[in-house]
C-alpha cells in the first residue's frame, strides 16, 4: 500500500510504501518534502520523476527548492537553492 503522511503543523510531507510482498516486509519512503523558512526541501525522491523540475514547472523558483537529499557541499552545483 502507498500511504500519505501530512504534518501541516511542521510542514512535513511523505509518501511511503508499507505492507508485505509475499514473505518480505515492505516499508520505505518514496518521497519526503519539508518546508523550512519558506523553501521546499526535497529530502527523498525514489521515483524517476525530477521533482525539482516539476516544482519549477509549477512556478516555484529554483532558489526556493533545496535538494536536501544531497550533502551541503554539493548543493551549490545543483542549480537549486543552497540554504
């Protein structure tokens, strides 16, 4: 099953896969976003969709998108924000 988690008080949002596949437990985060200081932090993206570009296509400035899934020293080279 896919499960959505919305914590609107802390601005944290996740899509997780939870359940069983035969005898194997399935439990992992597919997507995780946080909003901190007005910036959208992409913390996890296990899809083939470029979520940063999707946000830009929706009108979000690249400087307001932080690729939290990359270490801080790499962020200046991503073309997105560096908070």
